[in-house]
């Protein structure tokens, strides 16, 4: 068996894995990047954020062509060509995958395709098509990501029951689709299938959709989703799935009653689980919590001194950009550079229609932690740009410390919220005061100026929205 010595070995080539490999290589280390799949990019590129956003772009175009009728322009009903749509989506993934592979080569990162298993705290074995290889390393970084959870009660061995992975493959357009779970994955994919023509019902076991975000902003998403979905049910618990010739029989408790319905397909989106199986972690000191997520410290170090873990496999906010930040934290730790004492500020974006984004402190957290805040909210009905887009179903929200006037949190719901939130991240991360944001000139007419006017509302002098003077 061939043995290779390296400074750093990275297991998993998703956004966290290839970021850590590239960054480490730039700093002069010999790096090996191991990935089971032929195409690099991990879940995000192959079965997650990239394909879902491609399909959400199509959904957005369909909705826009339908709704522009009120502006005096009408289009014929769109014809959906699934084969062509799949090919277009897959071409994006292929281009991005090739780009990552090209960057790996240019940075002298050795890529090995195969399954990695730890043989101890300083070595692992890679099963490849050419045979096994042993990698001896100084440092290892686990970046194996996560996969869609499929609890036993939903795992009825029927292809008509899907996770996000199968849903993104666009096998067909079901006439009736049940989405189990009202989190961001369920709501995003429900939006896609509703645009393509499915009759979508969402069943969320808890008391609301998109829990974790502030309810006043979620309400805007809920209102629009209620128009494009057949129904959104909260406090609705699915109790049984049963395969029938005509579809999947679903039994659920909702409103104190049991419903029995038949759907063409069921999408289960109830969370994600870490990819830690068969990694050989038992041969190391690496420890996991009861749910299987690898435990790490503030520098991404596991209980095994020379093994680190980053991204989804460590739990918390399971986002690609969080994995990339973890990667840089881990590399800085390996090379001995100081890392920030405070936890990084990670923005969250839900790419529903309208989009929902937030960063820093939320109103829910402020109440739970008894943190005094003053909340100001600018309605997009007062935005000239939102009116020209026929999308006034949005709001920009600031949470401000009433004593220091520092911006503690930002929430945005509306078209392009995912692009707008970065200014909010900058404001919170840099400790800006509302006055700082209010005095920065924003171009008009844009949606970005809703951030400026929201800050102006704190002082009572927003141009396009009335608020009481603070002093």
C-alpha cells in the first residue's frame, strides 16, 4: 500500500474543506484534499445551495411573468421542459466543480478521490479505485458535512418519499406535493415546486414556520407563501406514511383532528445529520455529542490535538459561509496566528419569496436574554424602489442599544434581502451606531436606502416614513 506524508490532510471538499485546503496551501503547507465524489464542492455545490438557488431563479422568473400583468404586460403560460432544466442546472454545477478542481491544481493541492478512514491520530487510509493509500499527516481537518435526515417513520423505502437531495434532481413535477417541515429547506423547495405547477401543502409540527427568525418578518414570508401554496399547516404532526398504487397515503394530526390524504410525492425536510459514519473516529480521541456532531473548541480543535473539524459536521448554523469561516479559524490555529476572541458574526438567509435575512441579535434573543433594545422598522411600502418592482411586501429592521445607539442586530425581509444583509453584517461587526448608518449616503432609488432610512427613523427624521423623535 502506497504511503504519502503530508503537512495537512483535509477530509471533504465542500466549501469548508476546499477553503481550508487552499488557505493552508497559500501559507506554504503541503496539502492533500480527499473527496469521495468525483466532483468537488460538497453538498452545497452538488445537492444544496447552488442547485436550489438555480431552481429558485427559475421560480422567480415564473412568478414575475405571472404578476407583471397588473403592470400592463402579459405572457403566455410558461412551458416547463424538465430535461432541459435539469441539464442547465447540472451545467452550472459542472462549471463550478471544474473551477474548484482547477484552483486546487494551481495551488498545488493534491486531490485524491476516495473514502477516508482514520487508522489513528496521525494516519488515515483512503480507499480509491486504484487501491488503498495511507496518508500520514501532521494535522487533519474533518470537513465531511451533513446529509438530509430521514427519520425511521418516513423511511418507507418508496422513491416517492424524497429528501432535498431527490427533490433537487427534478425527477418529475408532482400534481400534489406534501412538504414535511416548515424550515428554510422545505419553504425554499416548496416555492420551486409551486412555481413549476405542483399543489404544495406544508406541514410543520411546531407552532410556526422558519422558527429562529423574528415573527414579524416571518409573517411577510408566510403571507406570500399562503398565496402560492395550497396550504401551510402549523402544529401539524405527520403520524404515518403508507405507499399506495395511487400515491403516498399520509396521516397527520392537525387542529385536533386526524387527516388522511394521498399525495403524489412527499418531501421530508426535518433537519440534517452529520456525516461521521465509518470515519474511524473511534481510533482517535475525537468526541461527538449525542446527535453525532463533532465537538470542537473555539479554534475548531477536537479532543485529538492534531485533528480539527469544521462546518456542518460540528453542528450549529449549518451554512456554507459558516464552514468557510471555520476553515480560516482552523488554519490560523494550525499556523499559530491569533484568532478573534468573539464568535464570528454569521448572517442567515432564507431564499424564499420574499427572501428573509438577519444577523446579530434578533428580537427573540433580546427578549430571552433580557437585553434592552429599541426596535425600528422601515416598511417597504414607503420605498420608491420597492414600488417600482411591485414588491412592497418587505421591511427593514434594526435592533439598537438605547444607551450607546450601537446597532446590535439587523433583519430584512424582501426581494434581494440576501444581498442587502451584508451591509447589516458590517454595521454590527464594526460596532456602528445608528447615526453612522443614517449619515451614509445611499443611492436613490434603491432597496439599500431602506437601511439608511431605518436608522434615520431611530432619530425621527426619516424622509419617507414617519416616526416619533427620540429626544
